[in-house]
C-alpha cells in the first residue's frame, strides 16, 4: 500500500481530483496521488472561464517531463474562476496539491453524490496499486 495524503474535508473522484463544495461552487484540484503519478508537473492548460464542463470529460491539459494528460472535470457545471498562478508556476501543484486549486465550477446540477469521501478514496487508491 502506498500512503497518499488525503484530507477529510474534501471529496475525491477516480481521476485523481480533490473537490471542496461551497454552496453551489465546487473548487477542485489534483490530489497528492495524482501529482505523484504525474511525476513533477511542469505545464498546465487551465479550463476557460465561462466554459460549460461535463463530469468525466476533459476540460484542460497537464504535463510533466515524461507524461501528458487531460484534466477531467469532476462535476457538471460552468467554470467561474481558474487559478491563474498555476499558469505562471504549475510546479506549485507538486509541492502543495491541496493548496493549489485548478478551477471553480458552478455546479449544474448538484451531482456531488458521485464523489468519494476520504475512506472510499483510500480504498480506491489502494486498489490501484
């Protein structure tokens, strides 16, 4: 079993996203496990503000020196804000993934029930190894 940092105040999906729900806004970023799997993130293409996103569909890009992949939206909704600091320094994700959110989504409709709590996320992560 690999120990990955998970926080009890967050929800998780199977695309290595963490999610924090505040009213009708979901703040999301990449988990510690996602950062470790990507191995030193060096580039990020953030979603566009105003873009409608669909859960389980790509909304951006993320790259490391040896890997490239898509940022998958954890929920349905509309992007209301992106973390512009990551455009200048995507390596912030490597050092503090839970402090470096990627985007905020106005949830349409509220489908956060599909997300995992910390206990379920630990079980899922252990099954991935």
